[in-house]
C-alpha cells in the first residue's frame, strides 16, 4: 500500500521477512506472477532460527485508488511465518501475513485518519484476489457525510456500494481523505484485505508514520481480547473496536458498557498506559490498537497500528523476526536502531513455563495482574533477529505482540495467532495435530495433548479423548 516518501528522493524497496519453526530445510519461493517489469522470482532455503529478507522493487507499491496486478505470492513446502514491511524514509509499519487457507470472504476495514488535522494524508484499503473471476462488493459506511472514494473516474459517497471483478493476483487499493473504518467488503471467493493510512499522526502529538495491517475476516473475529499497553508511555493507547452485528455490547474492565448499534460501527477507547484490560463483547468484534504520536521527547514514539488477536485464538508458541530501520546510512547511534519490545499476556499460574529461545524468561520481569481475570501481562526487550517464545506445556496459550521504535519510526504487530473460524456454525471434523481447527466444536482449539505419555487423558474435561490435538514442538 502507499507510503509517503518524506524528506528524500531515495526510493525504498518493499520487504518480506520469512522464518520458520521447522527443524529441516524449508524451500520457499516468492514471485510476482502477473507483474514482469521487473519480475520477482526468488527461491531460497531456511530452517529453524533463520530469517530471509526478500527485497521487492518499489514499483510494486500501490499508489492512489487503482486496480492493478501487483500481488506477491509466497509458497513453501512446510509452514513459514511471513511479515511484510512497507518502508520509506522515516516511515514504516509491519504486518503479520495471513496464509491463503485462512483468508475469508467478508471484512470490515479499520483505519485512522487525522482528517483536517496536522498531518492530513489518506486512509487506505487494499485487496488481493486469490482466484479468477472473484466478485467483490464494497459498501461505504453512512456515518460520515463527507466520505468519498473515487475509482475509475467514478465517485462514491456514504452508503454507496460498487462491484469490482478481480482475477487471481489482481490488487485493488482505495483511498480517501476521510476515515475508511467500517467499509464493508464481501466477496464470493477468498481475498486478502489490508488497511491503514499513507502517513498520519495519532492523538495530540505531531509525529507521523505509515499504518498498515492485514485484516482478519469476520468469521475469525472474537468476543474476548486482552490489551497490552505500549511500554514506556504515559499518554495511553487508542483501541478502535468495530462491530460485526447490530446492537453489540462491549464491556471493558472498569468502564461502563458500550453499545454499537450497527454492524460496521466503531468506537475509539483510550486506555491508560499503566493498565492491562480485558475487553469482552456479546457478539464478535475486531479490536485494533493504535500507538499515539510522541507528545514528550522523553517518550519517543511514532504512530503504528496492530490487530489484537482474540483470546480464543491465542497460541502456545510464536516464532517471529525483528524488522530493520529504514535508514542504516544514518550510522550506528542507538537512535537509528529499533528497540524491540515483546509484550506478553499469559495465565498467572503458568508464566513460569514460558521460554524465550529455549531459555526461561528473565526472573526480574514485572508482571501486572489483569483485573477480573487469571491473566497477567509483562514486556521485555529482545535483540535484533529471529526469536521463538513458547510454553513448555503446549496446552498453555498466551498472547504475544512485538513493538519497536527508533528515530521517527515505529511498528507494532501480533507475532502470531491461531486462525480458526470461530465466528460461524461449527461442523465436527477429524483432528490433525496443530491444525488450528475447533474439531469438536467446543469453542476451544487444539486443546488435547495426544501423545503416548499422556495416555489419552481428557485434558479439556469434556468426557472425550484426543478429539482436538495440539502440535508438540521442540522445546528450543
């Protein structure tokens, strides 16, 4: 998606960071199937603990509202983790890539717009098609009378719907000088959907940065979320909550209930920097955390956005890699390197089993109990490179988020999540260890330890044995 090139004529390539948990060689290919000038066709091998960075020509970055064929296709012969970095000079954000088998057909966009503010750039939505002849219907929300989107010389306003037919590897970007939150996107075949802002400030500060996240489809939205405050800030974080159904009631610990009357309606809630919160809703919602602009030079920060995984989709292990600062030519001063902070939420009784790269977490971590739950949260710094955070008990789930900041740049993204369709009618299915599916339709995912040593124990207490198996991974 488009990013603003600020203060230099230099162009910056797009970046993909690809890593894996596999102990064997994994063969990966990255291509631009319908873009040939220049074409990308890169093949490489990685294994556990290694990360490969793919540089992609700047011409593949979408500009304006446009339909083109700029999709980037990543294939591998085993599971990999993929992060995208959309980097320009002093402007960057990073997103967690979602595999094609976890894409959906219904989305609501979530963006931020400092409309008429200090840094008035465009909010944006991106779509990539995975199949030929995909019909996409886009409906703009009615809430903002000044909202408009122009595509192919046709202007659309509040409440308007329009259809776009896309073939495999086609890409569509829509931009507006208003907030595109609540744009409803429905397709007849799975699509990948992204949203964010070209570059914007958030809150009272003037620092600005690019925003981007890949969106989860509505059938993967949840009802429980746990917020983790951005470390070393005092101004709080903004959480934007989007409803998927009418008359959705949201409850946040310590705050009065909030009702969203219509599907696609959203509300911003600012939560204090010294508090972790449980966010609950009676119907599925999407929760996105926005990092506020710097307001105090003693609290360096730039805006970024991060999708919060539902508690229902927390995992038991995450492998991730840290991005790189856009301007290594600025030198080796610490200001020009990302400080990478891993934010973690786990059950208080199980935190001692957490491992970072095969070793216990530091003993001096400060854990913060989360009111009304059995959970606690903490954060700690990680070095540049690839890391794995996992629990010794594969049935113990936790949430992990990575935040980084450097001179005039920041990023934030979830380090992973299970991607089961928890928001639709469930059909029982045969289990494969670690398949990320609620095989027994009990609202839990991969909750049985199906090993010989476990002797068919009923781990989830539902009277069944080995009906929804977790994948056991090596301890380092």
